[in-house]
């Protein structure tokens, strides 16, 4: 496949400011505001994998958890990573495919059960607000029972959904500035990548996308880029048993990024460290880390990390 990427200093929505210094802290950053990036789930696709959990990651700044995507089992993965569910502060959904949002409501419900003390600010494409209300309706019996039986506050008061439809500044607090860019993941639209400018470094999460100029602009000069990746040599084996193999092949090629092109994107963006995650196929243990690196290395000379569940970067 041919990749044509052009350099862009800004986007139509204006991202030139998004990649500059965040102004969140001085060079002498206190230990309590240093960021931790933990990959909670690194497998791609809607079905459970034996060796990789569904897509999710968390950025910890001090005792505040900023979770990006909520694949199946994300709450347990947070606990396995040693992160208290009550520390959940902000939640970001890249797009509405089930491997990225299946546990959106469950994470909030389980965090509430773990004594979540303040509202969670949730961001994502429409219809996030309606999804939130429908989840509350679905679990109304359990919620009402726990309020009455355990003295818990209403769960609805602990969730503040924010719908976003365009790129630009999403939110900024004392510790983190979050910027979004629209990416290309047909037929899902809108779909977003997010950049987190923390006190000590910048981290970009690609979400699901084919090679994208807007993502390159968002990630310009970032310290870490976590990017989805498709291993083309294993594509036919992946879809061999699927009755809709032709349609699935077309989708994967049209809406995801082959590993070689991930390397080109990282080089164009000038990132320091490239992390491959949302691996497709993610459940194939025959694909070694060396295979992924061999596909990327000719196109990117920086540090390459092949993501594993619960890996901290």
C-alpha cells in the first residue's frame, strides 16, 4: 500500500498550540505530578483474547487516573495494575466500537462501588450522554438497592458526560492538558486520537485509525506515541475462518494502520518513543515482538516498544 503523508503545522481546527509547552509545571517537576502510562489492554478486535485484554490505557498523574478507552475487563485490569478504582478522575472514549467502550458504564459502576468520592468527567463522541443514561437505566435496580442498603450517593451524580465532535482542546486542569484530533476509522465517525500534555512529558493515544495527517500534527514532537498496528503477513490467517472474510479484509485494510506505516507516521511526527498496541491480530502468539519490530524498524529509528498488558512506560 502507498502512504502519502504531508507535513502540517496546524489543522483546520487549530492544533499549533496543542503541541507546544503545556505550561503545567516547571522542569523540576514534583514526584507527585510525574506521569505513569500503563497499558491495561493491548489486543485489538471485539472478541476476547487469551493472551491480551481489550484496548484500554491509564495515565496516572499523582493520585489522579485518566483512563482512555474501556474495553472488556478494564476495571479488573486497573486493579491488577495496582490502581485504585476510586482514583478515577477522567475518562476518554476514542470511538464507539465495542472493544473500546463495552465497559464504559461498568467501569463507572464498579468505581462507584469502590467508594468513588468525586464526579468523573467522561469525554467521547456522541451519543455518550444517551449511553450514560441508558446504562443508568439498565442498572437501576442495583443502583437503587445499593443507595438504600449501603448508603451510597446516587451514581448519576458521579458521572458528567461531555460529548465532543471536533478536534481541539478537550479539557485542561492543573495537571494535564488534553487535545483531540479527528482520525480516520471508517465507517465510525467521529473517531479521535488524544494528546496528554503532562507536567513531565507528552503522550499521544492514536485510537483506531488508518495513517492520518491529523494524528501526525497532534503527535508532533511527542515523547510517547501509542499507536494501533496491523501485522499484514498474518491477515489472511486471521480471517481464514470468518464467513465474511472479504468484508472483514476490506474493513481492516481501510480503517487500520499496517505496522510499516505506523513507523512512517512516528517518523513524520518526530516522536521519541513508539509503542505498538491494539495489535491485530492480537491473539496470535506465533507473532513475536521481533516480527513487529522488523516491520517497523526500516521506517522509524527511535525507540520501539511492543505493548503488553499491564506494561508501564
